[in-house]
């Protein structure tokens, strides 16, 4: 039987919860950093964020593959509605809030996003600290740039975060508005500009330029990944991706599985040191990993039969459901063009209840799904009710960097003012 998250609730007087009952998002970070282990993890992330190394993008060997992304193609992005929503947001803000929200296009703040609840990078404005009118404009901007499914997923992640805060008695730290919004450049139908939204278990980065749109990096996660009581009972997340990934790995023959399955256990003792990260578990493309070298692992697309190849592309497409139809179709076509260079790897069991990790990686897309141990729940081993997913564009086009470079001639190092 699958594990129920309610079997792993801390008592409300447990120190993991009670020690932070009086904290707000600011003092909570200070309290956490008194733990040397936590402080080391957070310091490592901050060192990556502050690194003078210019943006290069995720690669397999440190060298971006050239000529993968063509600028100037009209992919049908809804640039007018997005620009109108962006300008409406800025017009709603007071001078102080606008100064905090608005950044140069090449600002390092693009790369400040993080998915833990630890409020370290305090750029932009936090939705819980602004008014209903501003929040409404933020949601209109998100809705203008994502698919209906994507907008719903953003709101669902926020809703589950509020459910978690109530569940563990920490609503000041975990609520549906524990998220920051930033805008980069000037909203325009023609020139490059963008925005990002991030906080606990959520990060969306959106760059628009002409008729093109880049919506990576994105991170969607939740602990738990369902709501079982109250007005939102029945809400659940990530089941479709989980089922499709499991069905795909089960479709592999013995020889194919030998190539694809790296380890049979989610926390396998044969893993090399460092493969299991104390904050990221097994996923590799998370926060502050913009320049990470991630070699291909697993089975390559040319080792699959035609039906399996289509299933792999359908799996990629499920990870792109947050993108509007125009962008999703273009990214799906990109993935198909590079199917021969697409790799799939798996770590964990293949039973219905087993937690697992998998990654689909090609020159133009990296998608990961990972089950985690508890943070605010008490499970010390990964369980399927705590899920992280992410999507990136490797080889330099996260945040639309390569498109901006090609369209404007600007280096777009993402090391500009914060």
C-alpha cells in the first residue's frame, strides 16, 4: 500500500515545528543557519549565486552546443497580452515597490530563484506583503503567459503550500502568497523582457522577444502533493508525469532497462559520494545550477523502437503542459528533431508504490522528476507524496539568453545589477 502523508505528521509540539512557531520568513532563516549543517548547504548555494562566472547554461561537457536556437522566428507568442499585463502590473505599483520589482534585462536577479522555503534572496516584492490589487495584476501576468493548465498548476502549488502551512501550524512561513515577483526590462511587444516568480516549491522564469517565448527554468513541487480535506480536497499534483514515467520504464526490454536504470534503489548504497545532495536529493538542474555540467546517462533514443520513441516524446510533452499551445508545439518539435540525442535514465524501484527519480535530457530540453524525504513531514526516506519536477533548456537558452544574444548582439551574461 502507498504511504499516506498523514502517517508522517510531526506532533505540533515537536521541535521541528515548535522551535519556529514565532518566526517570520526573515527570522526563520536566521534560526535555521544556527545549524552548521544547514548553514553549509545555504552557503554553498549563495556561493554559486555570487560566482563571477558568466552564464553559460547547463551542458554535458562544459561547452554549449552552438546553433541550436534560432532568433527571429514567429512562434505565435501572445506578446501583446503579455506586455499589456506586464505594464498594468508596473502601473499598479507604488514607486518603492516598482524600484524593487524592476531590474535590467541582464540582471543577476534572474538567477536568484530558489525552491526551498528559506527566504534568502529577497528581490522583488513578496505577494503576502503587498495588496490584493497588486496580487491580482501578478496573477493576470502569469495567466497571460502560461497555458490554462500552467496557470492552474501555479495556483495549485500555492494552494498546497497554504495547506501545508496550516497542517503543520506554520502559516507565517508557508502560505499561498509566500512568493516573490520580479520584472526584467520593459514590457514590450517587440523587444526582450521577462519576469520570474518564485518561492517554496515554485519557480517560473519567462522571457518574451518578438513572437518567441522561453519558459525555463521552471520548478513545480509540493509536500504533500495532494489535499485530502477541506474546501480543496481532491486536489493532486504530478500524477500524470509519474504514471507516464513509470509506464515508460516498464516498457523497456531487459537489455534496454540495463542501460536506462542506473540504480534499483532511490538511495542506493552504490551511488558515488555526492550523488545524493542534502537539499536537492537526486535532481541535478535545480536552483543555482545554471552552469552545471550534467553528462548524459541512461538509454539513448536510437536504442528505442518507434513506439517507445513516441512514448518518450509524449513524456517530454507532459512536462511542457504549463506552456501555451504555440510554445509547447515549438518545443515539442525541437525535442523531436533531437530525438536521436535524447537520453532517459531512472533511479529507484519500478513497483506501483516505489519512490523514484527519472530524467529526460537532450540538447534542447532537460526534464526531471524526483521523490523526496520529508522537510515539514517526518518521513526520513523519500516518499511519493513529496515531489519535485523541473524543466530547463540546456546549452545556453534558459532565461532566453541565447535568443537575446542573437537578436540584440548583447552578451547577456546575467551578471548585471541586482
